[in-house]
C-alpha cells in the first residue's frame, strides 16, 4: 500500500486522507486505555483512528500530499467503516470536532461464537453511530500481534493495519475537547459489552436445521433469521404452500436453503410428515426446531423418531396442557379443577358449590396469548365462560375441549425467561406485566371487552429482590418437574402475597409497581410471597419481548434456541451467548407497550407508528423497536372481537429510569392515533 507521499510523521502526528471530496487528518492511537477488569483476559486489542476535518481554506495556504481512500489498494470492505468516518467528519459543520473509528483485533486465536457479535452487543450504545463485524459466519481467527509500539512513523501504508481488523465501531462525531472522556466511556462500554467468551477453542462447523413454521412475515422473525446466518446454521423451512418464504426468487429466499411445502396442521400425522420431509431431504439434517406453541410436542416426537437432539416430547405435551401443568404444582392444584368439556361442569360443581371463592379464571387447556381467558365473578358467568373456552378449539385440527378453572391471584404478574443447560440457569430475566383490562375489572359487571391481553411490559422488574430470587428458583423447579433439563423457557406467573402492588406513583400519578409493607392480596404482612405458575412455554418469549431482552441485556433467545436444536454440538456456544452485559442490570429501562384496537373497521392510515414519529420526531431517539401490525387496507378487529389483535406495539427505552420510561410510554399511548376507512 505504498503510495508516493512525502509526508512521514512520527506517531501521534496526522496523515491527510480524502474520500469523495471529504478531507480529514488521521491520527492513530492505542485503544482501551482504561484499566481492564482482571477477571476478563483480553480477547482483543484496539486502535483508535481519529479524524479531524481539514478546512478547504487551509489547503490553499499549504498544499498537502493526501492519501485517497478511493484508490484500489483500499478497496477492501474493511475500509468502508473508515470511509464512513471520513464522510461523517466532512459533514460536521462545527469547528474543532473529531470522529473516531475504533478497530478491533484478536489477541488470541480460535473460532467466533457468532460472526455479528459486534453489531449485536453494541446495539443501543449511546456513543456508537455504527458497529460492523468483518467476519463471515464460522470464521476461524488468528491472533494479530499488537504492533503499535513498534510503529515509528505514520504513513499511507500504516492504514493497512485496518485489513487485519475483525471489526470496528464508528463513534458519533464529538467536540475535540471531549474526546478523552468519550474514549474512556468507550473503554467502559467495551468492558461491559464484550466481556464474554466470543472466541471459542472448539471448531464451529456449519449445521443444517429444519425450521417448522416460518412465522407470519419477515418483520415478526427478522432477528431469528439473522441469528441463524450469524451462527452458520443453514435453515430449511417447513410450512404450508404459499408461505412468504416459498418463492426461490422472492426477496427473502436467501434466508433459507430451501422451502419444503408441508401440511403443518396439528393432527395425528403431523410428526410423521416432518419425519418424511427430513428423510427425503437430499442433505444431512442436524436438528429440527420450532417456536410455535402448538407444534412443539410434535416436532419433539419427530426428533425422537429420527434420533435428533430434543427435550422429551412428553415434557412439551405437559407444558402445552394447562391442566397437566396445574396438576404438577404443589401449590395451586387443590384450589383449581379441570373439565374435559363444558358438559362435565355440573358434575365438577356439585361438590364445590359454596366452596368456590370468586373471582375465578377460566381458560382453555390449550391456547396462547391469553386467548379466550376470562375472569368470572359468579356461577352464571362461570358456566358461560367454560362453554366459550371449551368451544374455542373444538373444531381445530388438534381438537381440544378441555377447560381449566383456577383462582384469580390478585398479585403482580410477571414474565420470566430462562436459559437452562443441564438444570443450571445460565441466564434469567424477569419483566413486569402490567395489569390488563380484566385485572382492573373488579365486579360482576365486567365489560364484555375486558380481557387479559398485555397492556405494558417493563424491563427490568420492580419486584423486591427477595421475590425475584424466589420466583427464579420456584419457576426453575416447575420447568424441571415437567421433564425438561435444557432449553429456552418463557414462564408466566403471579406473585402471591407480594409486598408489591400496582398503584399511582406519587411523583407523576402514573400506574406503577409499588413496594409496601402490607401485602396487596391479604393485607397481612406476615404472609410469605409465593409463586403461582400460569404456564411454562418451552420456547423463547414472543418476538417483541425477545427483541427487548436482546436490546436490554445482549442475550439473543432465538440464537440460543437454534443452538439447543443441535444438542451437545451447540452447548459451548449456548454458554458463551448466555452472558449478558456485565454492567449492573440492563443498559436501559424498556417499556413494551401494546397499542390495541379501539374500534373495528378497515385501516386507512398507512403506518400509524411511523406517522406518530413523524409528528413527534424526538420519539425516534427513544423508540428502539416497533411493529405496526395493521396497515392501510388491513381489517381491524375491535375490542368486541374474540380474537386478540394489536394495531401495533412500541418499545420505548429510557436511560434515566423507570419514571422517565413510563412518562414516555404514556406520551406514546396518548398521542397514538389511526383512521379507519369512512371516518
């Protein structure tokens, strides 16, 4: 890379660079100046390339010999981040600014756990404009000696060190006098985000996994497909003909190796159809997975037939049956009951009349998303709710008429997620599930549109530490009782006799979880908090919550779920990728808010969330994830519908704290609007 150039300065001096009309002076410094935590041996070292804009008038006074980054010798994609930095420096209109690109180099050799780890772990980092890994999937890595101390001069060829980098981050342009503090903050962020074993000693080989049920659209599955690519896992998708991934020439065909049109209805032949598809596939298959609740047991049965890695299908069957789940629980099984159909209710009530304590919860034995779950206050509403729940799946391919009746627990509801390997918890997070409309309904005059659809979920939970610890262990035991030893699990439960309850905050009046000295359920401060399990879902949480955990903690449940489908071949990476950010808790408070339909009709608004952010541009800085589920032309099911549909969800982030997060969420809820055709 030696270009004719008369400028050879000592390290710390500056080298003129240009690209597409942009001019800047380059300085190279040793990165990571802050002391390292002795617990984390350095797997990488870094160089900071600092760019300061050159005013055009200065070139007229003193012509410089400039290195042009558009030259062929700088054609590698690894120089793209440097070129982006040069463009950012050129765009800066303020004086005395600096743009920094920190490039990372491996200090040891091995194999990368997932090739896009830099993008994922720096997502949401305040100081970072862009993060980029230069590694392809399944990369082997050779250590790069830290050569900075031996560099005696800075010249065009010195920039060639970038070609040995594995990736880098482009920082937001900052004032020159703030550069020192910005770099120190970046050192801390690196320690926080990259202190996990992303270099493995065991070789990582390409694996092939059958993915059963390819999800409803790309927006609802993007992170899962990105994870598969980054892990070097080749996907073969099984789904009904006409699925959006079927077309080999379609815009998303690159996400999978092949699409196998298959009837994936849940009936007696479901597992065998998967077996047939795998056996007929022309290439070896290493695993099968799904995140579809109703298909988990059947996929496990197919794995058992084929001898592929899986948790027991019997465990999945228990998890998918709310009556079987309740019967395994020591607490709560005595005050609940199940009927196989609504015709059995009279017999079940015969010896319980006078003993039932209302309100009660009625729900189908199989179901998801709080579908057809009712809160009842008397026997008449109980009978009606059981009839509805029994009929909900009576005509589905996997016919089910069973119904569970259980007490309503007036305590905080939580979503708790686990990564468990051989019984050991590798990662755990717990989220507050704010009261639903049915929770807030307290009399027999419950509105017909009251339901248990989520309203708001806040990360991290505001429960007392002792209650979080109790829930962690109790739910782990529930998972193990069902027959699981390893996997990703999404549990829904309530804290009975909690010391926390929902009430308006003193500072802004917004509903929040408040810790008090008197229990919300019994007003008895001596009652011990306990866990009341609703269900164990033996798969990652829903897409919005999985993305929320990835953003908040840096742990990707989709990636880990895929690795579990490989059995022992994926265990080293399961352990590596279950490490959250090292800091004290998540990188910010998240509020995942559900924006329900307030009325029915056909949507006229093109994209209600985009229009919300257009009206209030500052929201783009705090909305870190969203999906508009109902766009122009879509049918909108109103609150009277038996099916629970959202118009959109929005995930709001705050680095200030819970109060600020709730206020931003309230702003979104107050200002979100849409128009139906004819309005």
